[in-house]
């Protein structure tokens, strides 16, 4: 089965793959083709020496062969590789650090997400990295982040595991030719060594895992965790700092466009539905997670998708289902021991089961990765209180308020220790990924909305209806898709709205194809008084959270919920 799949992939993609390059066992380095004059491909410039075999930009099929031969992964029935990431099945925010150094420390928003570590401790960890890699075989991926060449950065990812290099190959933008690869320059470098564990009492960290960003050196060290998402989000954090300095708003959002080129953005934390809702067969997918908004328009940071697979089914998410094939990488998905058929309903290892695949696996995806200035912004939230309407229109000031609030319920498994939805406010819909103050990014968004006044903003609740988590039910995806479609095709410009009595957001009175009672969340509850109590509690949490932004303009701070009691 493995050999037939490999032959099929080689045949189908032969014209699209770069030459395998050098250092494949049994082959010699080809310096005449411009790959490198160094057997280490420049790794010695990082201080690495006495290395084993170095594999640079191997093709997907070769990386798959390496993963299988080394026992890093097994092959699923659908052709995808399946790996288990051990103790770390999600990001570990408590193990992330930012180096505190003179050139950037005054710009960093030091908080529980951006925890400082000294330059001396970073250098100590780095020396351990250099010692650890001696004698080891390493995998190098050289590519890019940023589909718009004007705002593109070179990326180098160095891995000890072939499967993590496959992840990097599928997630980031790849060189388009051998000549482009030969001239590649790494602006950002990530060294991911899961086998290297830290010592908290010595290294100044919290556990055996560490994710350390050095902005001045544009270097990231990752150790102790096999979870691939740490690689992806480290590069995102780098872009959130450096792209903003180019007057590009970095955004934790998905993007797609219709046949006329009208672009839509979908903001939200992991698990709120960015990947699912943006993968629309009627629209072209630009990207599922990370984008920039420049004066020219929208562009994808990445070249692949990283989707949650828990309870994935072909009926509800056909595009993602079909994207999982040879070359895709499944994380912590349980396979039948005999048939190797994935069981996407099994959360034995984690709720945060994942799949990485290239954007081209989604039919009708955008090859260029760029789009026009957005016609609509969709703020996605998974409300565990079950009190927010499934869709509402926001004024510009409300959009600023909800962007800074970034409310959702953090879903089980996305981070270590999360086993049930937890109410969270994460500014910019992903504050843990943004090095600078949220108001820096919010001000950029406000300026863009002022410039592009045609852009509409909607708040969409993909969470619970009819009661809180444990009582109500999750909003059916078919209804969410229909409401989002109505927002994007202009239908919601023709309906009447009623301001929510507590949250002030504008709720449509009707949407074709949607039961009226679903639009008014109070009507979905058996206990109206219970609804009001829960709504008031959530409003109170909004108000308390927003106190940290007391210095923003009054028209923004008063755009959120203020009324905490309802007169019967």
C-alpha cells in the first residue's frame, strides 16, 4: 500500500516538485546547481557543527518515506501520515518566553502571554541546542511567510524529526524553483528539537518544554514539545511584530473571496470555526488562519491549513475531509489498528486532534494567496453562556470594542489543561500571539475601517444556543453557514435590525432559511429569567475585562454592554 501510494504521488506531482537536492542517502551534494557550497547549507553560521546528515527541502514523498522508515508515524487508510505528539497535544502558553533585550523591550506588552527571559538564559539554552545537535541528522525547510512579495519574509525551520519538517513544508510558502531556493535568505529561523528538554531550575523556564522568541536575532528555540503548532505560531508571532512595522495589520483570521473578488475575513480563536466556515465550496479560499491587511489589500501569511479534526465528517466539512490524503499530517487522531481508518470522533488522546495539509488540497483555493480589501469582517465566538445571538451587525465602534475584547470560550484541548470550554477574553482574537499592546493593532484596524467604509463587520456566535454549555446545544453548522452567506452576499443589508437590550449589537429580525426564534437567543431558552441572568453575567465580564483599556476613546469604551440590569 505504501509503495503504491508513493508511486502514485511521484507520478501525479513530478512536474510540480523541486529536485530532491542533496544529501539523500547514496547521493552526493550537487554544488553546481546552486544548492550550497556547504555540506551544512549554512547551518554553521548558526554555530552548528559536527552534524550528521542534513536533508534540505526534501519532497513530500521523500519526507513520508523518512517518517515511515524511522517509525515517527504510521500511514492512515486515506494516505495521510498519523503521528502522536505525546504529553503535549496542544500549545503550551505557560512555556512561551520572549527575550528581554534593549532594542525591543520597550515595545513588548509584557504580560502572562509575553513572559520575559534574560539574554543570558537564552544564550545558555542556545548553547545547549548547539551541543544537542552534534552528531544528529537534521531536516531543513527553507521557504517564506507572506504571499505578497512586498511583505514576504524568508523562513528557515530546522527539525530533528522528519514529520515536523513535513508540517513546515505543508504550512509555509515553498520556493517555486531551484534558483529561488538557491538564493533563499532566512529572515526568521526556528530550531525545533522536541528531544531536547529544559531544566526549569537551571534555565529559568517553567517545565521541560520551552518556546523562546528572540526578536532582535529573529530566532526561535523550541524544545521538549512534539506539537507542530508551536512552530506555526512562533512564526506568526514574529510576523505580528515585524509586519506591523511595515504598516501591515497582522490578523488571526481566515480569508476567502467570491467569484467577483469580494473578500471576507473570519476572525476567531482556535475552535471557533475559522477553518470550517472559510472552507466554502462557493468561494475561493485565500487562507485559513493568518493574514495581513496592507494598503494594497489582503494576503495570506501561509501556504497551508491546520484544521481541527475532532468529530470531522464528510457531510458537514466536505472540503477538509477530502483534503486529508497523501502528504497530509494527522496529529493524535486514533486509527483502527487493522484497517487504519481514522476515527475522528475519538478524543482519547486529546480534543485537539489536528491535520496539516497544503492549501492546494482545497478545491478552488486561491493560488496567489492575495485578495482585495475586505467587503466583510466576521468575528467568530463560541459563547459557552449561550446568550449571544448567532449573528449581529456591529458599528465601527462596536467592531473596535469586540476586537479588543476578543471574547470566546476556549475549547477543550486547544491548550494543555483545558478539558471543557472556559470563558476567555483574548484581544485581537489571539492576544497570546501578539508581542505588542493590543491597542497598537486595534488602532490599525480602526484606521483601515475608516479608510474602507464599505467594509461591514458582523459578530457570529458558533457556540451554544438554548442554554449554556451542558444544557444548550452547539449552533448547527448549516445555520452558521447560511447566516454568514447572507452577510457576505448582501442579504443582511435588506433586513431590519433590533438592538440587543444588553449587548447593544444589532440583531437581524429575519434571515431567509433561518428559524426566527434562533435569531433571538432568549427565545431559545426554556427559562427567560435564566437567560437574563446569564446575559447579565457575561455583560459584567465584558465590562470588567475592558477596564484594562480605560485609555481608549469614550465612543469605543461605551460601545459595549453597559446595562447590567433589565427592567421586567
